[in-house]
C-alpha cells in the first residue's frame, strides 16, 4: 500500500491525537480493512477490529453490530458516496475521523482501474462538520495538518504549506427525550 511513500508524519499525528482522546481500555472498530495504521494502533496497545471490506454505502451491519464504544475512520469517508449512513449506524458514543481536505491546486484522487481506490469526496472542514452534526455528533476537538510528499514540483511544494488532512474527535449528542 505504501511501498515508496509511508506517511510517517500523518500516522504520528493521528496516533498522538487518538491517544489524547481515547483510552486503551476501550474497544475500537476501525472502518475499513486491516491496514498499516490499524496495526500501529494495535502495537500502541489498542484493542482494534476492522470491518471486512463490505461496501459501507450498502451495508452497515458490521457497524451496527459492534458492541464497543469507539469507532475510527481514517481516510475512509472520502471513498463513500454517503458517509452519513455509516455515521448514523454507530451505536457507540465516540468517533475519531480523518479525511483529506479539498486542495485548490489539484483534483480529487481517482484510480480508473480500481473503483475502491478513488475519492468520491475531498472535504472542506465545514462539510465534514455538517455531516457529523446532521448524524448526531458534536466535534469536541479538531486539527488540520500538512503532509508533504518527497517529490519535486509546484504541487509538492504547496503541500508543505497547505493543510491536507482534517482530524476530528467527536462525541454523540445525547438525544432529548
């Protein structure tokens, strides 16, 4: 997955943010198949299970059946047509989510040879905040950060100064009865 381009900075920032908000005694459902960052979470002492790779736009049963308290979604929602469906299905009361930000100097990522390896969305922070709020979540903390790439050119240079990722910690808004 990251043969020549392992995102050390992104993973370090994400783990530090996760450790700030989620204790290691809580079970985590990490949306998406097992990946290098879910292994990093496990190595850091978290109890993590991943979804099986089902299309979360069509089937949220793994989310609905999770008995833990925390769901993470790191660079997953940009691949879904509707992140709202997955967010509404979460029964726990904490989520940690990161998404790539829409960059003014480049198009959204698309791999024409793999339908699962393309971005349907790249977000502006307000867009993620809006879908979270609509699905019943309150953003408690957030950060934006750059993730430079080791390439030459104008766009790689701009990535040193332009925030590329938006990372949020949210809690479920208690419903009024």
